[in-house]
């Protein structure tokens, strides 16, 4: 497999920050946070969430798939591929967590109580493979794969798409992730003791846990010659991807951070860049005690204590399988726009971490950004995006 980079020719995003990339950047610029009590379903759980408002749930498709459709449509429009996708070999690789589960509590309750239940939720679940559904909707003939790798799913899906281009399996790949808010993960993260009762504070000394969110982040990557032949000017490039699993614990990162360090090293080696060339890092930054401590320690070790970094989860919440896709877009947008927002929720430095994220809207001078994802099971992923 060669190391040819891929052009990022289109981006689409929907989250609590906004219904598209432009709205999201405005939210970042203004420092607005929209976390609050969930309205999608009844629950006694007190944890605030970051919910996409005004999105109508279809009876026959999962909310996750609805979110993905919206972001895919945006990305195709941004890339100028409307009406011509079928002229190319196009693959689809999307990450998720919620859409991979038949997590309809009402279905289980009815079946347990009566021994019988409507199969409607099962049928909707079976139609919910994101990549297959998107590929079929668009009439594409290329490879399709739905990645379910916990909170790194979106980043790993982007890495798979990059490998497809380099292996000549397709000319263009639609990549990223999508996830919806749901009772099961809300209760699950609460039972783990990592969900906060207040708005999250990534990397802050007083951080008390994460807030869940929902959304979709989709990027379209393509071979440079494909982009050039169709007259599209390249704005951003995906140059490297790294993956490492430390297999330390089911839910906690390895304390020495060696898995993340290895993933970063592999991504930068593949991109053929040095740590000093990285302008900023869009960190995973969940606002949980262990994640932020380990990640901050590794960022300082790899990039030095003066590295500019932030967590955008203070704006979006933790969107699980969508996080890697959304945060790839945020990293690329930071390079393209020349600024990154303050790391929402951060106030006080944690001496155990030793470094602090950016505390205000910050100018970015440089051509290279890194986005990281840390997942349950010890999985660590990173991508490198550049302007040149």
C-alpha cells in the first residue's frame, strides 16, 4: 500500500452546535453551549445532554441514520459531486455505536411480559447498517463497511476509507460517523459513574464526567488525480492514520498512555511529519478523570507542553461513534479558517495533567492538525490533516 494522501473535498456536520458546518463554526466563535435536559424520551436520569433540536424522527428509520443522511447530503454538496457520484467508484465507511444495537427497551419489555412483541423495531434495526443504507440510497457500487469500535468508530472509519483509496479499491470514499441519543448509553455511562450532573469540563481540575451528545460528521475523501480531473480545487488533505490497542482495561485507558502514543506515532509516520509541525490537536477530551489525565500527559510528551490543543466535546457532548467524524471536520476547519475556539468548560489547570487547553479563541498559523480518539477496550486512533 502506498502513502499517497487523500483530498478532503467535502464536509457535512450536524450536532447540537448547528445543522451544518457554518452554523457550527458560528457556535464555536460565540462560545455558545446548548447542553440541557433531554427531550427525546422520558427519563429520571439527571445528566445533561447535547441534543439536536428540531429533527423529526422517522418511524421506519433509526434517528442515527437520519442524522447520517443529513450530513452525507451536505458533504456531497460541498464536494460538488451531486449527480456525478455514479461516474466513480465510491466506497462508504461509517462508524457508529448506537445504531449497531437493538436497544429498544419497549421491545424487550413487551417480549418479556407477554412472550410476543411487534417486530417493527427489529426490522428498523436490520435496515440500520449505516454504510449499506447510504450506499443503497445513493446507488453506489463500491465497498461499504460499518465500523463499530466504540468511541473511535468515526476516526477508524476514516482510516479504513483512506486505506481503500491507497489500495485502489475506490476513487472516492464517504467516511465519518453518526450516533443518536438513546436511553441505553445514557443509563450505561451513568452506571459506570462517568456521566456528569452538570455541563462537562474537559481537562479541567474540577471535571466530573462526560455529557452525551448526538450528531453526524461526514467527510468525502478522494484520490488527488480524481479531484484534479473533475476540476475541484483541493483545500485539505488527509495524510495519515494510526491505530493501536493497548488492551489494558474494558473501559479505562492504559495509565502510561502507550497506546495513544503509538497511534500518534503511526499516524505521523504515515503522514511523514514531525511533532513540531503540528499546529494544534483536537483532543478526545471526554472530561472523565482517567481519559483527560492520560491524554494530556501523552500530548505533552509527544508534542511538548506548549502544544495548542482543545476538546470540542464541551460544545457537542460526547457523540460516541460520530465523534471522530465531527472532530475531523473541526480539525480541518480550524486549519482552513485559521482559528480554533476556546476549549469550552475549561477554567482551572489540573496539576496532575500539567498542561491546559486553549482558553480563548486562538489564531492558528501552520498547515497541520491532529485529531485523536480514545475508545473502550483500549483502542486509540489518530489522523493527520493538512492544508498542503
